[in-house]
C-alpha cells in the first residue's frame, strides 16, 4: 500500500473550470456572430433521478447563456409521438443539441429514438455515426461521461502515453467510448467486464483504472495497483451502513469502487458523489457549444 491516502480528483473544481470556459465561448459567439447555442432535453416519464438530471442540465445551460428548452412527456407517450418531436427538433434552427434522457420507458425503442437524432445535434454522442467516427479517429460528438473522465485524466496526469489503462465495463454509454479515447491518448487499453476471468489480477495491472460496471463497491482495494489513478464512474444507491438509517429506508450514493479501501492504495481517485458525475453536465455544455459552432460553419 502507499504511505499516504490517495489524492482526490475534485470533480467540482474541474467542472466549474470547464463551465467557465464554455460560458466565455458562448458569450463570444453571441457578441461576434449573433449565435446562441441551443439545447433541447427530452424527458419521458417521471423517474426521479432522470428528473433531477434534466433539471440540472437546464439550469446550467441557462446559467452560461445558452438557449435551453425542456420537453416533458408522459410515461405512456407513443413511439411515433417521440420520434415526431425529435424530428421537429432536428429541423429547429434554434436548437443545436438534442438530448433524450435515458432510460426511456420500456415500451419505447431507445435505439430507434437515438437513431432519429441528427448526428450533428447528438450531444449525447450515442448515434452510430458519432460512435463510428470516434472509432475511426475522426472529429465527432463524444458521449459526455467519457469526455468528462478524459478531461479529469488529462488535467490530473498530463501526457498518458504508454500507460496501461483498464476499463471495467463495456457499455455503449461509457465503457466502449472511453476505451477509444484512451487509445487515442496513446494508452495501452484492456477492456474488462463482470465476466472477465480473474478480474482482480487484470485490474492490478492498471496505471489507470476506469470502473464503469454498475455494481456497488465491486472493485476492492487489493484489486488496485499502488499509485494507480482510479476513475469511478459508478453511481449506485445503497442503504446506509447505519442500521437505524437503513431501517428507515434511507439510502446513499456509492461508486463501483470500494472507496475507503481504494483510497489507501491509489495515487489519485475520484469520489462518489463529487467526481465524474459533476463533469457529465459540463461536458454536455461543451458538446452543445461544439455542435453550434460546427453547424454555423465555425471552427469547433
């Protein structure tokens, strides 16, 4: 183990810096080109977590001078109604970024809805065109959480060339895109997941360990190479350890990494909450700015 606890990668500090940079560029676009980046967020249903995310996205986009609209649809919205709304937003010149909040109610086809979004307005970076451009090493809109992770890594570590990065999780939203971003940063990348044989030994090889598997506290302290940088993407709600609070039904947020154990071994670590999650909204704003500039023919 290391002689001292890991240094914390403070998502709040990095997110505030990114939002300030985007706000400055938005102000320049408005004053020099008369262009106000516009973001439309679509929420279907009344999932509490999704409602909180959507509220945060709307507030932050307005705070930095963007045009922001939120479309709230009932949980029983039909597929064709949702597709029609997305098509209308595609055609709206005031909207440069479209985000359909996931997950959608089970009767809706998420892939079909995402496929309807104009790739140039796909600020969630989930359209197959953007995913393909990322793999090909071409300019694209990148999924917000992986982008946020990479910004944290670059600002913390600087040059990552030659480092061995292990990504635990293979989702389209996080695992696969962040592996591509790490490759582009000249890391040697190992993709792992919950069915990887001897996962602990794979994790111990990592100079950079990205946990995005969706299992609370799955990655233990003895899975981590001393001095490694740990990026915990997981957001899991679990009962409080205190039995009285747990009996009252109170819950708390934890990551995919056992933070108390990992913090005694790692060199750098992101907390949950207070780490990657704060970067996701800031990265969304950056994507919306980039989308507006590209659609206007400006250098993005």
